[in-house]
C-alpha cells in the first residue's frame, strides 16, 4: 500500500503540539519526526497510507490554527516518496515509533 509523509511547520510550540495531537487522532498515521526548525519554528511529520495522511494533515492544520498563537508557517504532503528521499530525510519509522504503527 502506498504511504505518504505529511509535515506541518508552525511558529511556536503550542500550535505544533496541537497539530501533532490532532494528526495522530485524525488519521491512522504514525508520528515519525518532531524537531525545532529555526527561529522558534517547530515541525512535525507523520507517515501512513496516503488517504489517512491527507485526513491527518487537515486535522492538524485546523488544530494548529485554532490554538493559542496558531501560526502555520508551511505544510506539505508527499504521497509515496521514493526510496532515495526516505534514505536521506529523517522520516523513517524508528524503533521508538514501531509500537505505535497500526
């Protein structure tokens, strides 16, 4: 089954926390990456089936914009990323995320 990667980048921690929470509740996805980007910008990435990632990112965007200081800097979805992208970017499933995969 083709998988996708969905990423949301926000300004500040509260919106990214709200986005991450809504993403894992809004679709059958696994959180695979979270980090401080720069200048107080945070990003969160999820992986899962393409249709589930689409729903999860929509839910995450809505939650991030509704929260305190909700400022979404950017977001994107990469359906079925090629192996060379997965080999380079930190969006692989890890041992820590394995127990949470559906």
